[in-house]
C-alpha cells in the first residue's frame, strides 16, 4: 500500500481559523498602509480617538458646569463621545474599504467580507483601547470612578460595536450601488449625535417622548454602558435584547447589500 505524503495526511485547517488568519493579515496590512512603519505607527490607532476624546472632555469642562442633571460631566461625555467615535469610525473607514482594496480580490482566498471585517475589527480594537486609556487617565485625574458593573460596560460596548458593523455594511453596500451615497453618508453620520444619545441621557427626554425615542436601538447600548459606569444611582433606560435584535437585523441587511454589490464591482 502506497504511503500518503505527510502534507496530504494533515487535516485541512478549520475554516474559521483560516478566515481569522486572513482578517488578521489584512488588519496588519491596513495598519502599515494607513500609518506607515515609522513614528507612532500603529499606536496612532489608539492615539487618534484618544486625542479627540480628551479634547472634547476638556472643552466641555471649560464651558459647562461640572454637574448636569445631577450627573458628573466627565464620565457622561467620555462614554457618549467614545461611543459616537466608534460608530463614526466604523462607518467612515468601511465606506471605501472595497474600492481601496479591489486588487486584493484577485487572490482567491480573500473575499469582500474579509476586507470589511478587517477594517471594522481594527477600528473596534483601536477605539476600545483608546476608551480604556481615556478611562484610566480621567480616573487618575479624579474625573471618573471605577465602573460599578463591568459586565454592563462590556456587553453594552460589544452591542454598540455589533450594531456599528451592521450600519457600516449597510452604508457601504448602498455606496457601492449609488455613488451619491459617498457624499450623503458623511452627512448622515452627524444624525448619530442626537440618535445615539451621546451627549444626553434618556432620562432627560420628556416622558411623553421617551418611549418613542427609545425605539432607536443605539441609545440602548450607550445607556447600558452608562448604567455600568454610574451604577444604580443614575436613572438609565435600556433593553439589551432589543439592541441585539436590531444588531442582527442590521448585519443581515448589510450582508445582503454587500453580497449583491460584489458582482457589480467585479464586472467593472
């Protein structure tokens, strides 16, 4: 009986590990392409959102009172602005992900979804690290206290990132189909300032409008993060299952749009 060569005897690598390896390689390529090998390099993934957030917190501390509606301004702005920054970065950097990397699709192992997964993962990890650094710095300055419930902060942040991926895929899919969307989407992201609840609490909304406002899924994740930071002493309103359901719907629609747009790009 002929022996099987060692290379053929090995079982093929699991599909999930193969996809993760491709996404990791694309993330490293994106880091080098965007930030280069010199200077701050990949640290700027953390530094960019860090500088923006600290600047906003400093500005608000100079022009606004320390407390508003009985809530300390520093942690409220920190949680809201970092949440907003995560969403806007996921959307803006996904918008041209395919157009900027069309040549990579000549490699049979690389799919369109790998490109979007790499950019979203990079932005999520970078903004998450920046969030942690900002939290530590503000804690050192006495502006914030340790979270009352880490699990709420983590789950809320993950839900926000999950919905952000769905929105990024939807806007990217529309931009691939309609070129005018590339100009409209940056304007639409400004609507996330009130829609996300970044700079106000759901409890500040008049009760007659609160239920209507909470039909928007994004504030649920932001309120969950703030519930974990502030604890039970601050009134928050959120439904994690509602946010998760919306995240699944947004990602499903986004995947449909991306899948439908691939043939159009390849034909061009």
